[in-house]
């Protein structure tokens, strides 16, 4: 049977019809012609086959309608950055069937920085995204009533870092004064630098801050045009390694290890969408957690899922980038004990207060506006 014939037959069955096709043994009883010979057959046989096939056709049509009614819900997910190691768990969730099992068909889009996904979700262009919660707090303060909030913490320990070179005199926070710091204006780490500087008694006025683009950030440090850069620890570090900078010359100053109380990136949601689709949001978060659990258990498989979407990526490098994120930012002691997704209220209050040391709130901050656990299971998602 050729493809055109088969397609035509399937279409007919779907609408409850049966027709004759020259190379098919199943034909329409209304034509009274069967088989390749095209000869008429006994009407009794015709009626018998009609009796058998008509319920079958009706059943298949009903099944088709049922399948359409249960079609997967499409969701667009906006990432904060391009497809690199830390985004691999979301692709693994697709490949391992977690989204499909939840009745979801997810399309993942890359981002251009930690702030990028917030307006996308707030405007409803994307129902869900991945963004820095501290930037979200400031966004909501500047845009009161915007329909966006965080619903699942992923980076329990933020990856905000200053990454420098020891050969250029940068080993710790105290070395930054008098140096040149490369900082992309939309960078999440740069956004938190004032809080980090205050916690470490660093006079920002004594640092020459050089605005740089994301593509030129690590190359400028590799070439010695700046002494350090702000960025996510796992990204900037491995980008320098890829550029040939010796690992023993790289200094990673993780802000969370030097007085920063803040949380990191979280899954954010459009609140209007969530109110109308609570079960969908819960299912989405469950599939995300399952993807992270699988990635923690098998980073190699996660990296392979990523490379399928970004063939130019170095699988070994991205696997290592993912492992750095897991070890330093995702699978913290708190997450091991309390599950993934939730936050500690006292710590979050302290984080909001720390932001106020370098940011003037337009209105009194309200933690309930920035994060809700309404879509999380009690006790969080176990991922270890």
C-alpha cells in the first residue's frame, strides 16, 4: 500500500467512512467492490463486512476525538541564558518523558541574562520563566501589581561571583579596590555587587568599572584588559578555561561565601496564568524537579540532552558546568534536608533586608509578593 493510499484510508477511518483503494483489502461496502480485482461480491458478504467495519470505524473516530481532547498542554518556558550545562535538566525532563507524563508539551527558549525572563513572563508573552529572584523583587517594586512571582527556588545558593585572575592581582574581595572590573549592565551578579561590596567594606568608587558585553566579558579577562568580571561562577570560570586560561590562575569569589544572604534563580510564573491553570503549574514544577533529579543522578545524560539542542556545545565542558552548578548552587545542605523548591522564610526576610542596604524600595517590601509555595508539594521535591 502506498503512503498516499494509507493516509487517505486513515483519514476516512477517522471520520467514520470506508472507501475502496486499489491496493487495499479494506474497501467501502457502498461501492460493492473489494480487493485488487475490483469484482463485485455477494451482497451478504458485503453486509457482513459492513457490520464488522462500521463499529470499528466509529470506535476509531471516538478514540481520535478522545485523544484530541486529551492533547498535551503547550507551555513556553523562558530561560535566563543560552543553552548551557545548567539548562540541561529541563531538556532531560523532555527526553525522559517527565513533561509528557504530566500532559505537557514544553518549548524552551534561551535568554540574554538574569533579568531577561522577568518582563517576558510579566507581560504574558511566556507563562513561566527562570530568573534571578532579587531582580524580580526590584522589578515588582518598580512595577507594582505586575502579574509575576517566583514559585520554585532552584539556585538555593546564588552563583553570583567575581571571577578574576591571580596573575592580575585578584585573589579575594580585598584585592578589588584599585583594579578594573568588567561588568555587563544586565548581569545578575553585577546587580548584586553593591550588596557584596557593602558586606565586605569595599569602596566601589575605588574600582574602575568597565561596562562589557556578555560575549566579550571572559575574552577581555583572558586578554588582561580587565582584572576581574562579574558573572555566574560556573559560566565565567569554564569560559576562561575554554579560552586557555590556566585553572590555577583563576580566582572565583563566590558572593554567597562573602556575606551575601540572597537567594538565586527561581522558576517564575505569570500569576494570572497560574490562577487559571494551577494544576498545569504544579505539573510543570513536578516535571522540572524530576529533570533535576535525573541530572543529579546522571550528569552525562543531561549533557547529552543539552547537546541535542545545542550541537556546537562541548559535551564534556557543559557536563562539568552542570556539575559545578549542582554542587555549589542546587544541591545545598538545606535542599538535601528540606527538598528542592522552597525557601527558608527567615533567610528570605534577611535577604530582602540586605537588598535595602543598597536599593531604595519605593514601597514597603512584602515577601508574599515575591515568592509563593502554593504550587509546591509539602516538604519540597526530593532530588538527592
